């Protein structure tokens, strides 16, 4: 089994577009969707509704900036403060182009900051590129587990 992609998005339209874009990129990774920052932290920490999920971190977290309960910056800060999550790739996927949001995200250790394109075809392309890079091409840091594809065992 491949490591899942964790998508943290509260906007229904952006969620649907992101899921369509990931589907069109033909990634085999499961996409786990949570709708707020508190759910994201519960998933990552295996707490609350996610206490029974399998161990291991997702391949990447696609994290919206403006979320209910716990915002994206607070989620990012909590991830980087947790030794079990610190090396987890996090991509801020947001509509905010505000310089302060970009600067703060990088100060907190985000791996990439992607502004959601307005045009659907550009959005699909950007999400597909993100998914392929982080879920397939990226080599995880030492000490994290990597789930192998069946064709890698040959």
C-alpha cells in the first residue's frame, strides 16, 4: 500500500477541484480529507476519530491556510514541534498571496507554498504536479518509512 496524501481543506469548491485534480493525475495514493485544522492534528497524532488508524505518516500534507478551529499556520507549527511529525512534508495550498502569510509559513518550516491558480486547467496541472512530486518522486527523510510499489520488488 502507498502512503496516503492528507488534504486539509474546508472550502467545498476547492476540495472538489483538488480531488478532481488529484484523480486526473492518476496517483494511486489514497487521499484522506479532513475539513479543519483540529481534525488534521487528530489524524496526524492518531487521536480522536483517528485513534484506530494505521501507524505512519502520510506522503505529504496539502494544507489550506485559512481553516476553522485551528488555522494552517497553527497546524504547521504543531507539526514542526512534534518529533514524530517534524520531517513530514507540508505544502501550504492556499489562495492567499499575502507576503506575511508566505513569510510566516516558511519561518515555520513549510516545504512549499503554492497559491491556488484561478483557472481550472492551471489548478489541475498544479495539483497533479504537487501530487506526483511529493507522493512519487520525493525521497522521504532518513528514518521515515517508505512503502514500496509492487513493481519495485522485482
